C-alpha cells in the first residue's frame, strides 16, 4: 500500500500550502506539491486537471489523494484513510458538499436530495483513488469536456461524468474521509478539543476542507491547532 498526497500550489512559494503540508507530516502522510514557482495557472481545467495529469505521468504510487492546498487540514493518517477508502469498494472516492457549484440545473435536478444530510454534490477539491483510475479519469474529462462546453472548470465536469455514468466513482456523502465546510456544514462538526466528529453523519473525517467558508478568520489554522497543537 503506497499513498501519495498531491496538491496544486501555483504560487511564488509554498507558503500558501504550509499548514496543509504540516498537517500531512503530523499524520505521517507523504505529500508532494506541484506548480510552486510557476506563473499562476487558473484553477479548474488547467491546475486541477491538465497539470495534475502531467505531474502524475512522471510519478508513480499505488494510490493518490488529491487535495487543495490553501484551505485543508489532515487529521488522520494513511492506515485509516486507506481502510475507509477500501470500504467503498470503488476505484475512486470524491468529497461531497452541500452546495452545487458551478450552478447547473441538470446537475441540481439529478443530485439534489440524494443524501439525507445534504452532502449531495461533487466537490472536486479532494478525492482519493488508484493511481491508474485517477489518471484515466483526468484524461476522460479533458477529452470529453475541455473546449467542448462553455464551462472551463473541472468540478462541473466531474458532476457530468458521474451523472452520465461515464466514470464509476462514488461520493463520500457520509464524510468518512473528507469533510467539506460550505453550505452550513461548519455547524455539523463538534466543538472543543481533539478529533472533530460530524454530529449528523456520526463520522470522524480524515481531512477538513474549508471550501468557500469565510465565517471566521483562518479557520484551518484553528482546526490545525485544535488537533495537532501549535
């Protein structure tokens, strides 16, 4: 079992990813950034799909966990993450969120109400899978959707591919591995010290992703301190 955490970081330095990287180290996770020092590449089709596909072409592991760099904190290690991943019985598991972005009525009609706690929609900021299936999936959405739709963002492409059964992956709607924090989900986690738990799903997520969350200043720093100390 060989898991590599991979994250885009198209900034002048790796400072923006420092907290996420340190949380990986605290959890014993092997993490690599790509894009550091490279002129900014827009998130979506380029940074999160094309450049990732190219990065993975020159690397090799059994499994990859893809994560955003600026707003995520890991709170569990490889053994727990892999055990939960294998429990899904799929080659790829993607994080889920309570809001649909980018907005698309066909996606809303298809996914809305599919999860009792509202985690019905794809969040492309974090996912895990076998190395080969992720590479296959990235190539598929590039070949199928890039330059062929007005949308130049991979999150919509992932939702279309899942909805149209082009790719066989599953959403982590129970927040077993990934906890997104948009759409009021920040109120779903227990407060206090120690390992956070989702009070609605009963799960203890392995990573906390503050996607679209602006209710507090640097909330990922607070989570890091809570779990890992200063």
